[in-house]
C-alpha cells in the first residue's frame, strides 16, 4: 500500500508471467512426485534376546556367539537387559 493507503499495482511483462507460471507448475509437479514417494521414517524397533533368536531361528548360545565372539551383530544394553535392532537383524538375514 502507498503512503495514503492506496493500493499500488505493478504490471509485469507477459514473458515474465509465463516464466513464473512455468516455474510454479514445475514446483507443483515436483511436490506431487515427492508426496507419492515419501515414506515416513519409522522408529527403530528393539528386540529382546529371545525375540532376536526366534527371528533368526537360532538358539540363545549362537546369538551370544554372534554378538560376543564373531561380532556379526551388535547388542544394546538398557537397565541390565540386552536388546538388538530389528533393522540390523534383517540386514544380517539378507546377507
């Protein structure tokens, strides 16, 4: 608005308006493509020793061997309990 409260209007050349519209159309298309391919990040799931051994179809002593001696799988300790990341187990299973 101008100093006296009047509305100021600026006119852009036709070529500029077309370029702006093309840019907006491309942005809109990109946003739509991102919406289709977007997958929300899921929180990491931690499994107990028993759940991990059941998933891997191995016994607890083999699981201990894989984490302690062979370092094939990392364990995480919380309040004196041992947990394993599901994503790391699934990665190990796909190898």
